[in-house]
């Protein structure tokens, strides 16, 4: 797309593409917290938690550009363009994204627009949802006895028409983490089983991981579709598929406070 620039003057600011982690404010990196504390403008996604937004200085301009599943791609172009125009009027523009900006975060696309427009930038990584979920749900993603590798895939939209490597994903010695896959749980279940992954493979669906509202549901691959319809599954939610999930019962340590403090429920991400 064409980038609109103002004639006769260059951008004066810099854009910081910052990962906010999966929810728990303490999972923000020191660098992310420092960059946020000196921001002039912050463009943030729907996935960024309220506790993290509370770290933005009072005087900074805060712009919600949050997208949820189903938003149009035109919207993404608007966000890209807004980053460029903000860099003309603000010195330190922060683009704050849930998790890590380079994992299913469109961080790459946004930076490409900045490069085209000649805007300087830095990237601050964040803890991706898979890592946060794994730690807070007691599910190591690899383990010498159970999984020699881990694969992150997106389960978003039209999986049928995408070149999905189901054969590879069905490898029993590998952990599969599915982002944005809840609506396609039935298809994922059927494809993995028909490509040889056992229907008794343990699976977990974890909602709002690392927050006081975290919910973890454990079952088998043969039940994935029905587990995804459980009323405890709310967005955002991640699926972990593989033998490592069998460790969840013994390695759990995080006890979300939501069950005992109803007030915490209002503070949702
Ligand atoms: N860039 C982000 C991912 C964005 S895609 C990252 O690195 O984490 C959005 C998807 O991430 C959601 O649909 C969900 O599958 C997952 N996700 C993000 N935060 C989550 C959380 N707190 N708990 C469970 N899943 C989460």
C-alpha cells in the first residue's frame, strides 16, 4: 500500500514494537517497562491487560487499536499508517502487543510499513502465550521422555484451504501448540487423528493464562472439539496437544485467585 508522508519534513520519532507478554504484569521485561514509562503515545491491542496499561504515563496518548478474531485486513493497514503518522508528531511511539510481537502478532508487517516510510524503530520481545501458558499450567513444552520438539501453529480461519502439514503436526514425539484455534478445534482433532496421532493423546485448553482468571481444561485429543465448547473456555485461549500435558496434574503450582475473589473477575484482559 502507499504510505502517506508529509512533504518537506521527516519523521521525528521512533517506534518501539513491544511485547507485553501474556497477561501477568510481572511477565513484562524490564526493557518493556522502561520503554513504556517514557512513551509519548501508545497504540495497544485488545490482548494487553489492564495492569500493563496502568503503567503508561498519564500524559501519554493512549490509542486502542485492538483487534479480535474476524477483523478486516483493512484495519491492519490503518494501524500501519497510524504508526507512521504518529512518528511524525511524537518522539517515542510504543506499539504494544500481547505476547511476543513476532509470534502471530503481525509485528513484521507493521515494521515493513515503517521501513517504507523511513521511520526508525526498535523491537522489544515479550513472553509468548505458549511460554506463559506452559509455565502457569504446569505443562513443559519439551521433556526428554515425552517431546523432542514443539511447534506453534495458528488455528485461525480457513485451515482447510491452507497448506497445513498435518502429517508433521501429528508426530507423537512433538508438542503442538495452537494459537487462535478454539473455533477450529473439531477440524484440528479430525486432521490430527486421521494423520495418525492417537485419540488418547492428552490435550489442554488454557484460557486467560497467567491471569487471575486462568482456567485449564485437560482431556484427550478425541474430546478436543467438545472440550473447546466448555463454558469455561473464554478468549483468549490456547491449546496444547501432546504427551507433555500428562505432567499437568503433578506440575501445577499456579492457583488463580479468581475463584475466591469475585472482584478480580472484573479486571479481565
Ligand atoms: N503475539 C501473541 C499471540 C497473538 S495471537 C503471543 O505471542 O502470545 C492471539 C492468540 O494468542 C489467542 O487467540 C490465544 O490463542 C493466544 N493467547 C494470547 N494470550 C493468551 C493468554 N493469556 N492465554 C491463553 N492464550 C492466549
